[in-house]
C-alpha cells in the first residue's frame, strides 16, 4: 500500500530533550516536506527536500533540522525542543515531475513539549 | 500579505444542501496550481481536488468541484449534496509557479454539516 509513515504518532517530552520524528515513504517520491499545524494558523512549511542530499528551509525552520540521506526517509530533528514547538506535525511527499499536483500526507505526529 | 486567504473560519450547513468554501489567492506568476484538502476530526489530510492555472475547465471530482475564477483570483470549493461525513476542516493551498518546493496553505475553514 502506498503510504507516508510517521513515527511516533504521539509524543510528550520535556524542554531540551532531543527528539526525532521519522518519516518514510514507499512511493519512490523525490519531494518530501515537513509541516506544522497550529490552531488558527493552518499548515506552515518547516523544511523540504527536492531529492537526496538536497534540503531547504521553509517558512518556519527555526529550532528544527532535517536530513535526506536516502530517498525514502526524511527525519525531522528537534535538537532542543521548547514548548512553542508543541504542535501537530505532518510529513508529505510527492513525485515531483516538475509540476506538482498532489501531496501525499502522513497521518501526523502530535508533539507536546512540557 | 497572505498568499492564500480563507475568510470563513467556520460554517454550518444543513445536510443535503450545497456548500461553497471560499478561497482567494495572491500570485503574480502566470503558472500556478491550486489544491483543496480535507482534514476530518481523525486528523489525516485527504486530497480532494487540483486546478492548474492553465486548465481550461474547472476541476471536478465526484461531489467536489472547484469554481476557478482566474480574474478574481478565487478558487472556491463546491460540495454538492452535503453529507454528515463532510464535517471537517478544509484547507486551500497553492503551488506558486512551476516550483514544486513551496506549497502554501490557507488557515482553513471548519465545516459543520447539520442533520
């Protein structure tokens, strides 16, 4: 089944404790992206990757890191989480044929930083 | 300035009525794409419909259609014969130009279908 898989789905952590949210897609997609969703703000892009070893900042990259060492995986790293990073996080991917027509989303990861 | 504007934070509609969710966008690029996504209470993001700026006809997918008015820069989603299962948050989004990197989302409209 074609899918984007995120883990963990739910996480409660404390300020400063490094964490990684994994994202994996099995569709051989070139493009992957991370979004955060906050009430009243919609989805905001954190980082994206057009292909392996190619990553770039979105609109709200502060406090986050990413890597793209393999095509299928695009982990989101919070080196020192803070309470303002409490949010619902989505990973998304697309084939990226030059004119993107659909983003496939993971199920979301709800993160709480105390 | 916001690139994608959804002016209706919430809407209540009677079951079986048609629903129009508003979306206006702002871009100077002649080539762009517009998307609608549905997010039910379970949280997942479900792709509904896509409209390219050069597409000659308005996009349709089952009960969903996109009322694309290029001159007004609006891309309203129309849901015909609404159902209780249509209750959800709806997001309008735009791909600006032929760049695949940035997809910008609006703040969403929460739709409630009343029995």
